[in-house]
C-alpha cells in the first residue's frame, strides 16, 4: 500500500502560488516574497524525479535587506523577557506536532526518507524544541570577587552574563532539513539572537514550512528570515557578509572548510563529515553487533553523518561476523519506494547524480581489489545496500565519506592497528567499539581520536542532551541541548570597582 497523506494545509498556503508544481516564496522577515532576480531552482523528488516545488534564488540586495532587518530586530528581541521567548518556542513545538503528518509526507517526497524515519524526525524536532525551551531557564551568569586571586584585595566584583552574538546564519543539510534547522534556530533565538536561515535546496521546501511555523508561533518580524537559493548561488555572499556574527552549519567537511576560509573572525559551530568506524573485539556479542552494524550502516540509505562506514576486526572475527551481517540485511533492510510500507531503511539517495558518484566509488574499489559480497548495483537514484570486503584503508571508499548505503569490512592484525587506521583518517566524529568487557572498552576509548566513542552501540546524535561534537575535519564546537545554548551566546563581564 502506498503511503499517502494530505499535502495541503491552510497554514502554509502563504508559502507558494497555486501553480503545479507550486512556486515557493522566500521569507524577508516580514512577508513572503518572490525574488526580484526572476531566478528559481527546482526541487526534484529522489523517488521518481518529479518536481516537488520551485524555490526562489534571492539577490544580494535581498540578502542585505534581510540581514539589516535581522540586525535591527535583534536588539529588541534580546530585551524580550526570557519567559516570553520560551513561550513562543513551546508554541513552535505545538505547531510542529499539530502538522506532524503533513510535514512527514512532505519530507518523504522531498528527500526520499521512509515514512517512519520522516515521522521520527518531525516528532524529534518538536521534543527537542520543548527541551531547549525548558533548559534555557537554567542558564545563569555568575559574580566573581577580586580577592580570590593572589595579590588582590576586595574592591572589584565581576558580573558575568550570557549575551547574544547578534545575527546567526543557520545553514541546514538535506538529510535532516527540519531537525537540524531547528537544532540551530531554536537555541539561537532563545539566547536572544536573530537568525538568517539558509535551508538546503533539497529540503528547502520543508525548511520554508518550518520558518512559517516560527512566524505563526509569534517570532516577531525580522527576528527570523529565510533566504533560498543554491549554495553556489548565494552561499559565499551569506557567509562572508560583514553583518553576520556567527555561522551554525551542518554539511560535508569540504564545504565547512570553504565556509571557514570565507568567514574570518566569525564565531563558528560546525557539524561536518563522519565516516565512522566500528571496531569489533573477539569477545563481542555478535547478535548485538550485527544488528547495530546493519542499522547504523543503512538507516536512511546511509545518508547520515553518524552512519557506520567501515568495520575493523581480525580475520577470524570477520569470518564469523560477515555471514550474520548478510543474513540480517535480508531481515532488516528492504530497498524500495519510501512511500511503501514494505520499504525498510533504504530508499533512494538524494539525487541521481549522487547515486552515480556512489556507484563510481564502488566500482573503483573493486578495481583496486575490493570484493562486493552484497548489493553493489544502482537503479536510478537507488543504490542497493552494499557490503565490501578485502578493502584497504587507503581506498576512497574508506578515506572519503561515501554518503550512501555502503559498508566496508577491513581486516586488521590486532586492535592497535584498528586504532591507527581510525586516527589516520581526516574525520573524527564518532567510532563504536563492541566488546562484552566494558572495562576493556573504557580503556580502549581514549586511544581513538574522535568526538564520541560508543561502546556496544552504533554511532548516533542522540539523546539530544548529550554532547555532540567532532574533531579534525568533522566539526568545530559542541552541540547538544545545553551545549548549543551556551554556544549561541558569549560571556560579557561588567566589573564594578568600588571607590577607594
């Protein structure tokens, strides 16, 4: 049975015209407009290559106007009592829940997520928004006395508070265009910043709907704007704009490096590439390990920064592990149209061009000696869930982040060699270690140069109040509910000097 649902909602009628496919407007901060550029970009569904909608490509002047509007609105927004900002964010969460089915259907069509994964993203976004709104009320400043430091008497008191940066540029990725937009926008707004939101092109329609929900919930005019257009069209202008005070970005590492180079002296909060390893000890619980590898490698067709990309263990362990993985794929994974109930984990990748790139990397690995033991074929934008063996760490299938349903198995002589392989990669988001001896796992974890080590579980972002960070080319700064709130503010000190 095809998964269907209404794609019309009065709340969102203002976003687009009545054409088929609809032409969407951008949000200037006060109204929904068509760009003076006359340029647009189409959003194609990865399911069947149909046009879901058409986005505006804004002009540099429209960006200037939006940022100026955000600058002017920010000052008053920061002075708005925190309890009122909190109330608005709780309303945002309520509106997201109210439109859960509609937003789920939209995500399925626009980015090709299975219905269950799309619904999970929407529900998680509402919960995250509420959690941010609750947690921000525990963010406090402090006072310090001067005589704590040697050589100083009483007479000075520092009053330290959290203040907003100003205008935050929020850049969201295609794979979680609602959740990873809200995870930036909500803490930025709660801490008193205004936000210029740049949604991805693929996922941009969902992003516009989220912006509309913030507007409907009562975010004042100018505090949130939404500029649409491809990264190559408007990205450089946005990130280098002198009135942008901070950039929060999720995307691939190469783009992150390019943004950082164009945004000197701006505050950065980046979540970039993952390419995460799984290390299997000889004593691991094989049933658990196998299920976590399949789930971690193939959820949302492997298009997650926290996806498992390669498995490291000794030849004897791999010989036991691999047949079980292949059998479990048959049980847990069913590639197909994400609108169908029968599809499990693997729908299409985000575009036909991406699918072709993944196919080329697989074929390249085979030419270099890797062996495809499952999958490996492409049909339009669909890549079969693929397992490769006899893979070397130097191959592009390992050294580059392949954003698709591909997991490579690499034999190592011992667990020390596994550490050297992980630490030699440019990425350092997460790694997972499977062993029945948690003490051994705890001793092993510090050897891995990554942001997070998961013991007996696949890499993941949540729970959302845990710290989430990457090292090397996998990110800058720390996210997670309290950590994101703190990252979206700076400390300001006012020192009171008592008269002598």
